[in-house]
C-alpha cells in the first residue's frame, strides 16, 4: 500500500495542472489500486518522463475500460448484487443521458462519449502525445478488438434515434395541436364504374371518427378537389386514416383505396407536401393511384385547448339540436322544368331525366320524366337549414337507365345569397353546357329574432305606409301594370289545435300561400296554443287570388300532418282588422279536429283597381305548387261511377231520339217532327247565345230555390290523401321492381284523373 501511495503522488505531480486532468488522474489512481494493475504501471512510471507517462496512462485507461465492459456483461445477477456500486457505474441507461464527466467511456451516453474524445482537454493532449510517441519509436495505440463495439461505431444509429427522440419530446411538450390539410388532387385512381370512370370522394378519420369528407368529383380518375380543412388533434401519435370511395346513388359506395398519415413524422409548424399511394389491405400488389395533399401541424397552448373544448361543447349542443330536428329555416324549392338537357340515349336521342337534391344530410329525388329533353316536373321539396349547417344546395341531373344511371349535369345553389322570406323565380345553368333548370325557391320559417318578419321587433313606419299607398294610386296606374297590389299578413297565434303526438301535444307551424308564393313560420314545439308572431308581405299579381293559411304538425322525419286550414279571398279582406279565423278541414267544408281550432290574423291589402281589371282579362296564373292527385282506390271507383252515370244518361237520350225516328210513340214522334220544322223555319244566329243565357237563368233559379247540386271535379277528388310515395323508403328493393311499381302507379293515376275530367265535362253538359 505504501508503494501504491507513492505511485499516486508521483503521477499527480507529473501531470500538468488542469482541473479536468486532476479528476481523470484521481479516477485512474483509484482504479489502478488493484494488484493486477500494478505490474503494468510500476516500470512505466520509473522509465518514462512526465509527458510520456501521460500517454501510457491513456492507453492503460482505455484497456481497462474494455476489460470492465466485458466483465460486466459476463457477471451473473448474484455477482452484480454483491458489488452494487460497480453495477451502477456500468449499467447506466444511455437514454437518460445522465452520465457525468467521471464516468468511464463504457458508461457514458454517446453524447458524452463524443464530448470526451473530441472536446476535452485531456483528449486533445493525449492525441498530440500519441502521435509524438509513435514518431519516436514508442508503441502505437492498440487497435480495438475485432467485434467490439466502440463509441464512434454507435454514432450513426444513435443520431437517428436521437432525432426521433427529439421529435417525440417536442410533441409531448404540447397538449394540443391543430392540423391543417389542403386536399389537392388524386392521380391515376382506379376505375370502378362500367364506363371506365369513377366518382371519387375522400374521408379522413382519426381514432375511428370521421373528421372530414370531401365533395364528390364525378367521372374523373384524376380528380381535383382543392379543399382545405382544419381539425384539432389531441394525440399526435394516433395516425390519420385516409380512405377514397366511389360514390353510388342508392347503393353502397365502392372502396377505392386507403392511406395512413403518421403525424409523428411531421415537423411542427412546417408545411409538408405529401403524395401517398393508395393501398388495398386485401390486395397489397394492386396499383390504386395516389392522392396529393399538403399538411401542417401547429402546436397550441393550454388556452387554445380550453377554448376548443368549450366550442366542442357548443357543437355537441348543436348535434343534440339536430337530433331533435330543431332547424333554423326551411328551404321550399319547386322544381319547375328543365330545358335543352343532354341526350344520353343514342337510339332515341332523348333522355329520361330526374333530379336529386342534397342539402347537408337531407336528400330528395324527383320523379322520372320519360323521353324528354325539356321535362316539366312541377314538384315541391322542403329542406331544412341549420345555423351551423351547409348553405350549399347541390342539384344533380341524371338519366334513368336499366343498368346504371348516366350523369347529365350539376349545379350548386348558394342559399346564403338569397333574401329570406321571399319567393325567388330563377334558372340555373348546368355545368359544361348540359342545359338549365328552373326553380321557385323560398327560405322561410326563420327562428332568428332579428329577421324582418319578427313581430316582436316590428314597428310600422308611417313613411313606408305612405310610399306603398302612393305606389298604387290611380295617378300611377300605367307605371307598372303587372304590379297589382301589396298584401301584409300578420300571423299572431293559434288555439285549440288537435294533438298529433303521443304526449297529447303537437309541433305546429303555419304555411301562408298566395298563388305561387309560399312562406312559412317557425315550429313551436310541444304546444296546442302556438305563438308565432310573424309578419309576411306579398306582391299581389291577381286580385282574384285566394290567400290560403294552413297549419301543420312537424314530425321528426320532416313529415307533416294536417291540423287545419283557412282560405280568404283577397277581395273579402278587411284591411287592418285583427280577428280570429276558424280552421277547417282540407275540403273547407267543416271544422278541423281539435277544440274549436282557430288562428289570429291581421291583413292589409293595398291595390290598384284599374291594374286589377286589366289583369282579370288575362288568363289566370298557373299554380306550380299544386299537389298532384295520387292514385287511391276510393277516388278511382268514385270517378268510374260518375262516368258510368254520364254514359247512362246520354244512352237514355239516344234511346229517346231513336224512338222518335222509329215511331214507337206516335204522339212523341209528331211533337219531335213539329219542333224540328219550327226550328228550321225560324232559326236565327242570335238564338245560339240566347240558349246559353237560358242556361244561366236555369242555374240561377236552381241556386235560389234549392241547394246547389253541382259538384265540381276538384271537390270530388279526395284531397285528404297522404303523400305515401316514398321512393327511397325501402332502399333494398331492386330498381327494376321500383320502376314497375312506378309505371303501374302512373298508369292508374292517369286513368283515374282522365275519368274524373270526363265525368266533370259530362256533368257540365248534362246540366
């Protein structure tokens, strides 16, 4: 032990005074205290000078460090338990990166190992002395043992791990992120349709939840979406699943491929352009094309996360409101006609067009007009707007085919650009010159209190009243002949309505119609005495029109149930009178169901008599929103019996004439002959209108003496028919079966209506 102490003192005195060197030499001295280290050190300390002794120390230190590493790997658990201090020094975790300057190279992390060999003063001095000793004939540093892993050999692998660890650490420093995606286009997608094209759209999912769905690009294998969206990310280590589908109407959409976006590979705040190939898990070798998009992952603070959760709570409230079907506005659209549509059937050079409407999650489909390029539909559809919903109404035109329907054209209608509480008559051109469609569109039923139709905030302006009166003064008769007048309707409330729900309540709303103009109030839920407080204005086009006010009950599936109706001719309106009107049934013959249902209204009519007279001489405006009479067995049998009675009546008249010609009754034949001779002798042209005047006199006498017996065809038809023509009610039925049922229904409906018209014509001639 005395010699070892002397050796330590000799080594410390020979080394230059450096703090770092002192530390390393102290470590060496303690390690060289082992008996097996003594033979190596003793002769060199005596034979070498101070500087040469430092080089020998470095080599000795490296040699014994390798020995300690091998010894640590070969020891058993019991041996390591007996020497815990040594075990702790050897088993240091590299990933923790907590090794000190006193650690040996085997126990240092790669970062400290690199620092020790290149940056420390001891390494620089040793490097220089090693080269000097080699030049002077001293032995060179020993080469590492083959197969041994040194610090420099681990640097490339450790750098990759270090970059991954660094990115992971950066991601874990933030609790919230925002991902912005710009979906640009697709390239070389697979064809899923028989015509060699596809109708692709893209879905983005995170954790099994849909976060975005793109629009559908029709008939394109290289679609350009050019859509952007932003979504919050709470866990960046959950990948984004991207799936591409081919859109099919009425069928299950076809899968076109999928890709995965690993957010942990993105640099924070840096925009990255990505091109991901699409793959099919069931066929990994298939080439399905690729999608091109740009992504940026932004880190957000804790405040941003709290704001998001608050907004998310509001969104959940909106979703609950959507489930309860509480809408903010109703979009009433009437599909009038189409013009110059594309011919998709090469044999007939025509098409069998029908139209699809899509607003948010609501979808409607019109009937098919066979073999026409200028079809007329005259169908009405009611769609619903929500505060946070989509404002784009997508309209597509298709050609019905036996195998697969052909796409004709599409157009987008921006509902945010239309004025509320007003009926708009407009046409929209289809894309790529495929023709045009004509619509009547009204956005009404608004629930927002700031709308102009809200009576609670409405204050009548005397100046506006004077301006309206001046516009229809007789002095300005010929300024605008078509503008007959102005109607203001105030809908206050209703009472005594019938209960349409199981709970004994209803969800009533009111529809106000004048000609082709149609406005609607909001829905008041769970009440039999709704209060709407709405004011509506109409431009009068014909003073002979009838104002129709109908109350309906709204169901969850947007179906309606009739509650009551009142019809008021404009000529009978008393301006400024606020009164209750009794609600009647659909035929306006008796009171509606309920406890004396009634509605409180106030109307004001301002019109120009001269303009009204001129308009009366012209044909009446065709009502486009007239509900189509559906086929019903009772109505069909009733029309058949009416037509049968008319035929029997004319058959009896024919038998009378035949008896006169055959002289079955001598007296009857003589009277007929005398009447014919007198008519031929005294007939004049003016007698024809005189016969018509006699018919008028006859009807007047019958009306004053007895009750009217004339039953018009409109009253005979059963208007109490529910709209049970749901084309998409059973989507699992085959299209061929639907087409057959639709064809049968159209034929029977045509026969029913034709018989009804003939019966009405015969009844008019009979009387």
